[in-house]
């Protein structure tokens, strides 16, 4: 994870034959700081500090000397030449007082390290890793908790202090069960089970709601040595949901605020706020409008709202979707047809523009309109008259055009796929609506709006949304935007029981993205007075363990919960006190 310094390797050495006399080894050490000799299936690394060991027998062959002194053999570490930081030492054997020989996987001797240098390097690396980790823990906005295998807290960052109101000085070095009920602690569960928890709603204590990620910490042999959890505080979101539910718990009405047509699409976000502000300004005018936004963002709802806020509100507001009508029929859909032109109907039929006379026509997916029909629409906007298909007489009409598209029309104009004159006629005012994933602050309010609508439609009490449901809806990306949200709320209202919408009422794709650890969701967090603490005597600890086992009739899992420790920790204590 972290790129650390290279561990110390001294490459100043000579390789000598074991058949040399010790005098030859002494000469080599005087010329170079170290000498490496391979003998007796071992490597021996001598430095100038070994001169006193060798000077008494200069004529003795080195190999004979080494047979009598096997303890002088060096520990050999085999490493990848490209990996020379602390990570390269994970699988290396322990070293003693002799220099450590560093060898590549190909067998070449790369150099050596003195034990004192290695110890200094490892201590320095340990301090660096600790600095990196604690800086990271204090940089993230989420609460970070790290415990060892026994549940003792070894990291508790500043956001954790703020979320739980527990200072570092009161919890670090103590078992986490002293402050929380073990029944409600996911981090204690992963010490026993070793599974990871991702983006799961959790309530670690009354009044505190978090989104938790937790993982076991494993040593190089795969043994669990601790656990780490990050928790995003979502208490304010849950409270907002509760406040909105309480505010909407009175008499159900289709339109609670009849005085302001824009009340139903109010927003806390800046982008939608600007769009609504612009819509309010142009509602009283008669100029054409262009609304741009992804499918399902509420373009038609905004058009209807603008119509309702205009002086045309008493006249019809009609809609046509160019993507839903075959291209060959769009002309007659918009402009109608003259009597006798296509059928035996002598009266003919008016198109949507004519039918909406005095009101508003919303044309969705206008980019799907054929070019020849675009020309007729531009002619109407310029002259305020329509000519029915098959007819010749112009009909005066006063219909306001509000068009919509999923994308900016200018690239289509540049490619020749959309008429420039119609584009500029529509583009007097353009209102851009952002997708729902970019305005998540509005989701709680939109949910309450649709809850009221569908509760009234299906004659059901206004349901309450469980916190984990609101969290799942907030974290979902909403590819279908408001339309998808509306459909999901309708589903939840239909499926809801006991006036409550729960996690199981959500569609599978949302449940999968926002899992719920059901075992912990309803957990209570009454603090225990009789838990295992680090500052009690062995006799007190033994008494507490026996008392917990007696209360739980020997059930070790239940006893561990009473004591505020993991099941594995209790098993270790039972073995330690020979109670198993």
C-alpha cells in the first residue's frame, strides 16, 4: 500500500573459496569490509569485526574451521530484486547475531545486512507505517475504529470522537465492549466470522445511525489479528426522514399547497433551484421553451407546472412524445388532417397544436421529429397558423410550444440532423434539469411527495420509511431518475405492511447495492456494567466469566456478548483459566 525505503543492503564484499587458509580470509577482510564463503551447504559472511575470531589459526583451512563453528553461518533471505522494501521481508526467516545474507531468487548473492542495521530499519519502517496509517485515519471524514483480536481499541479517530462523544483517552487501550453492547457491534462479529461488511446500515447505539464498512485484519498466515471499521454518520439523514414523515402524517391531500404550482418540484440543490427560478420567470410569457435532461428527470412535470403558473392555465395542456409515435404519423398528430384527405370523414381531425389552442403543447423527444415536420413546426411558430395535412386553408392558433430533449440539440444541428432555424426558435430560453444522482439532497422530499400521492391513490395510511430504506434510496444511482423513483415508491406503498416500508419491499437491484445486516439492525446497545476490562485483576476477570457462563447456562456465544468480547476472546480466556 505504501512505497517505503529500501532495506539496507551492503554490496561491498568479496566471495572467497572455502579451501583457502584462514590467512587468505584475513587478507580478504583487510582489503574489503566483508567476505562471503559457501561451505557445508551454508553461507558464511564475515566482516572486519570477526578478525579476533580468526587470527589465532591462520594456517587452518577455512572449511575445516567452519566445520567446528556452524553457529557462524548466516541467515539467508531470498528476495525479489525489484522489491526491496519492508514488504520483501514478510516471508523471511528470523535472524540472529550474525550478518544476514541477501540472495536473489536466481541464487546470486546481492549483499548483506548487519542485524543492528536491520533492526533500525524495521523500527523506522514501523514508525513510518504508523504515521501513514494514523494520518490516513485522521484525514478521512468517516469514523475509524481498529481493534485487536481481543477487542481492545488501538485506533479511534477524531470523527469517531464526534459521532459517539467518546474521547480517544477514554477508549484507546480499552475493550470496545466497555462503551458499547457487544450485541450491536459488527466489528466484534467479524473477529469471529472473518467476513467483510460493505455499505451496510447499522445502529450501534440508540439515536446513532451509520453506514458501515468493516474487514478483519489478517496476518501473513491468514489468522485474524484484529478488525477495522469505517462508519459514515447518517443520523441527520435518518432524522430528516423522520421529520418529513411526521410533517406529512396529517390529512392526505393530492396537492398540499394549492397556492404555488412550483411547490411540488421545490429543491434544495442549486442546479434545480436555478431551473425552477428560471421557470417561474418565464411562466407568464408566451415564448417557446426548450427543456433538456435525461429520461425521467421530470421534464413533462416541469412543463405542466409552467403551464399551470401561466395565464394559459385554464386552457388545455397537451403532450406528444415524438419517440412514441411512428415518424409517418407525427405530421397528422401535430397538425391534423383535412376532411376527405385520407378517409371518408368529411370533418377531418385537428392536430395537437390546434387542440391546445390558447394553452400549451409539450413536445417531448423533439430530436426524433422528422426534418420535414420540423419545417412545418417552425412555420407555425413564426406565423401562428397551421395547415392540416391534405388541406390548404391556414388556421390561426395560439398555442405555446414547450419542447424537450434528452441531449443538447446543437451537435445535431451541426451534423444536419436538426434544423437550425427551429433550434434557434426554440432556444429562446433553455432550462437544464440535472439527473437525480446529482441532486440527492432532494430525494427525501420527493419520496414524501410520492408517498402521499400513492397512499391516497391506494387508500392506505401514509407509511413510514425505515432508516435503512432511506439510506438505500439515497445511495442508489437512479439511472431512470425521478420516474424510476416514483415507480419504486408506488411498489413500496403497495407492498407495505403495518404502515411501514422496510428493506424487503425494495427491488432486488437496490437491496443488492445496499445490503442490510439484519442480525444487527435491531440490536440494542444498553451498556453492560459487568464486562471484561483491561484494568481488572485475574480473580475479578475469572469471576465475571463464571458468572456469565452461569447466566447463559454454559452458552459461550451468549456469555461472550454479556462480557462485551468476541467469542474467540472468550475461548482464549477459558483456555487460559482452564475452564474448558
